[in-house]
């Protein structure tokens, strides 16, 4: 997946329903599904890369003197 592509899990209506009601049948099926879904695993890697990129940007910003 190219770095600029956002995984489909980002906008998945099934994921959103499952997160809204995690104890529902849909929520339980979603949780089971994430154990073997390669798309979900790549989405998790993508999220981790995004977080690392943001932390690197924050670290590399020059500090501004306080007045």
C-alpha cells in the first residue's frame, strides 16, 4: 500500500457500528474478524506509522524562546 493511501478500515461502516456497540453481535464478530484479517493488521501498522511520523515532526520542530 502506498504511503499516501488510507486503509479502508478508516471509513468502514462495519467498524464504526462495532465500535459504537462493542457488546452487540456485530461488535463481537468484528473483534473475532480482526484476529485474522490482513487488512486490519495493515491498518494497525499504518496507524503506528502515522503516530511515529507525528512524534518525529514534533521532536524535530525547533523550540521557540519564551518571552
